C-alpha cells in the first residue's frame, strides 16, 4: 500500500523523524485554516500517489492567506500524470540550505536491507542516479544487526554529507531504519532530506510503501485505506480476500501459488498474449474460492478467455475440479475457461470436469501449461 506524502509524514512522526507542522485540506477554505494554524510562510502541496509534483506545478510557496487561496484553488483538481488532486497538504515552509536523499529498501539478491544516501538530493535525483551514480552511497544493512548511530554516521561520510550535517543525518537514518523495519515498510524514502539554514535536518517529503502482508499487526494503517487507489476489480478481490492485481490484458488468470501465477503470466506473454490480472488462489482451491475468483475475473470486461492453471500438491485436482464445476454453475461467465490440471489427483479431476457436461465452447482442458496458454491466447484473440 502506497501512502500519500502527508500519511508518510504522519508515519515518520511516530518514529521521531522530524517533519514540518501542517494539516491536510480538501477545500480552499480548509487550506487557509491549515495555513493559519501552521504559521506563514507555508507550502501548499498536492497529495497524489506519484512523484515529480514540484516540476508539475503541484507545490507552491505562499506568504499569506491570499496566496494560499490562489495556489490551493489552482492545485485542487489539477491532474498530475493522470492523478487528479483531491487534497493538499499545507505545512510551515522551511528555509533550505541543502537537499539530500535517503531511502531504505530490501535488496533481495543480497538478502540485506539497502540504504541509499546522497548529498545531491532534490527533484533531480533520477538524473544524478543516471549521470553520476557515484554520488549515491549504497550501504547494506544486516537485518539481524540493524543500523546503529556509528554505522549511520559512517554512511553519511560515504555519501559526502557535509560535516556540519552528519550527526543530524545520522539521527534521521537511525529513526528511518526503525520506521522501515518495525513499521513494516517495503520502501521508506525522504527526498529531499534537508539541512535548514538554522542547521537542523528534517524530512521535507515522504514516500512510504507499506508491506500489505503485515497489515494484521498495524491497526493504525486502517485510516489510510480510504485514499488507496484500487480499481473496481481490485476492490472486489479485496472484499473476497483474494491475492489479486489488475493488469491490462485480455486473458484472465487463476493459478494456485504466487510462483505458478507469475509463471503463468510469463507463458501467456511468451505465446503472444497479455494477462488481464495476477490471481493466486493459494492452497485451498475449493468451490467458494473458485467462485469468488471467477466472479472477480468476470467483472473485468476486458477478459476474453480465462486460463485456470492448477498444479496439485496439497491442493487436490479432484477438489479443484469440483470447485470449478460448482463455480461455473453459480457464475454466469462471459468468457470461456481453458484449464490445465496437473499434479495430485489430476486424472480424477479431469474425469470430474468431463462428466460435468459443460459445453466445449465454455470449458476446455489442455494437458500442459504451454498448450493451455496457447489455447487461452487464441480464444482471447478471437473475441467473445
Ligand atoms: P516532489 O516534487 O513530488 O518530489 O515534491 P517535494 O515534496 O520533494 O518538493 C519538491 C521541491 O519543492 C523540493 O525539492 C524543494 O526544493 C521544494 N520545496 C518543498 N517544500 C519546501 C519548503 O518548505 N520550502 C522551500 N523553500 N522549498 C520547498
Ligand atoms: Mn520529493
């Protein structure tokens, strides 16, 4: 789940990362009230799930209430890279001496956390990364040992952060690492992390992505769900408790296991098709789950064929087949199903499907993943 800047700053504040005082507003009047409370000058910032707001005109300084009115009126309703601005964050403006960059992510290949830190932060960090990668220090952090103040200070040195800002940056890094790990983030990024003219270091922007698998231990995340950008299919899938991600192709995908689901997307692509979604129904592919999965896929009007790819392990092929037969009875599907059933009790499963008397233009079975993918892609190309 990606947070808006103001939500990220609220999260940072819980971990004692310094941020500016401010408030969120959905109308011009609310923006003025927020500015009055924060104290002038303020900065009015578009809240959208996309970066580069500054360059797009979504971030403006305002010296007084009249300027807040002008800027909030212009920013609310503006579209930034296709995202319409529904709310602004208004905070006390900072006097910037320098802009740095700091982030924590997981480096899967190294099996460690990765700190990226640069003395050249700000709106052009992508350009710095492309033209002067040496200006970004990459420091691995062993998740079992964590990040202490000495290591954080050493990282600040490696990134050539000026001496006078090193302690302040190190403090923020230690707090940001706490937020990243205890706060279950996939990404915690501050750009810019600023040194103020008064000499303090604080977060001027926040980009936080939360690991949805950890949501069960974070009731405080609930209030942020309302602003999450899910399409109608993803909302329905969430209601039904499915691991679903909407894509833009025409072949609906149902597979058991995330690895198999991803391989299924690859095979569909390999034979010239495009997947409409990722959907992992997990281990217990019973009738309830299969019905829910088919309902979600059926709600996607781009879907022209449905590829059900099941490799039975703990999941038994006969159970899956019963689930599909039951689901096909319950849901009136717009698109035909191509099923590949292999593994535990696959033969029993195929026998159940054959005996169900589902017309051949509604359900066909193919023995291998590749043949099934070809069939599903051919059906999708033919249309409904
Ligand atoms: P982004 O463009 O979406 O990354 O938005 P940021 O929040 O990073 O803001 C972009 C730029 O606006 C920053 O790099 C700053 O240069 C500038 N900016 C943001 N807040 C302030 C502020 O309080 N004071 C000043 N002087 N500039 C600011
Ligand atoms: Mn930024």
